[in-house]
């Protein structure tokens, strides 16, 4: 696979963030809608595999196919723009403002949610033959997942809310590494390999992804999950989205930008020589 050095793909990250901030409302919504829909299909695909085979590992291994497809098609997830759009503002790109970044996040959120919700209703129709029969094992499994990951967290109060937040942080640390990983290669196979590994890790570890949850919890409610829409918002979506923002930006976006775009000044030869002399002097003092 053709490989780009960190300094090269770090600049691509800033360029991508700038492009997303200035993208038209129409294009932003369309790309976000498709990203949410494709990721939702990947989620129900992985759950179906896990239920039918009894092997969650197999479902997790195959789930990244959805992420790879939406990335290669140029569609946008909220978790991705959380990381990329602020970098254009930090880099002081002309015309990029905080309001522009927030506008991008808001539009992508709406598009992702609409796409995920559309797939939730379509899959619910399929599993129930137009809501005429019971949803079966897959529907029952999704319903229990929704309950466990809302009311299950709520039972622990603040500690439960913080647990979701941390899982959201860890999730977008991995997902954003997948986004950035795709930028290190110029070949399709290289991009897929770089994306597959961190996405598989996040899904198998049960970390919380705001866009996956935009599908999972409405679908769970439709399938008979015994929790409310507000339970989903307060005890999952809100802390997950905040965790995704903090984790992706802090662990991936800012670290790469700081060390590969705004690189610190190199130590001078004289400074290195002086430090080495000091180390040797201390070594002599210790051995004498």
C-alpha cells in the first residue's frame, strides 16, 4: 500500500476539516444521511450474524464493512467531523469560525439521525412483515440491548453516566484513528486495512458510538424495548456524543495536529551538547 508520512496526512486532516465546514447544506445533509443509513445497516448486519451464529466475535469482525463503504463513498459521520472540523479553525484557515464548525456538526447530526432512523423503520418492517408478526430472536436481542444500555446505566446514577461518557471517548479514539488511517494510504486496499482494525476493536469492546446508537435505540424501542425515548437521550446519546467529541479530538485530532502540523522547535546542537555534558558530569559524580 502506498504510504503517506504523518506530516502529509496531518495536513490532509486540516484540509478535510476546512472542506467540511464550507460544504453546502444540501451536500452535508445528503452525505450525513447516507453515512447514518449505511452504518445502521452494518450494525443490524453484525447483530444478525451474532444472533444466528452465536459468535459475537464474527459480527464484530464483519461490522467494519459498513464504515469502509461510507468512507470510500465520501459520506460523513458525526464522529469524524468532531475531529476534523475544529482543526481547520485551530489552523486559522480563512473564513473558518466556531459558528461554522457548530453548523457543520449540527447538520451532520441531523443527517446521521435521519439516515439511521430510516433504516430502523425499514428493518422493523422487514422483521415483522409490516408489524403483523413478532420480530423474532434478532428483534428481541436488540430490545434487550437497548434496555441494558439505558436503564442499566441509569441504575448506577452519575457513575453510570460517566461510564457511558468514557466508553464514548474510547470509541471515537478508535473510530477517528480509522478515519485518519484511511488517509495514510492512496490505495483502496490500504485504506480498508487501516480502517478495519480500530473499527473492529471499538465494536468488539462494546464502546459507545453516537451514530450507531441513533439506529440501535430507536430500533430497540420499535422492537418493544421497555425504556423511553428520554431514557435513550439522557442515559446514552448525550453522554456518548460528548464522549465521542472529547475522545476523538483529544486523543487523535489534537495530538496529531500538535506534533505533526504545529511541530515544536527542534533542539539545537549546542543544547544537546550541553545536556550531554551535564549527564556525563552527573554520572561521574555518582561513580566517584
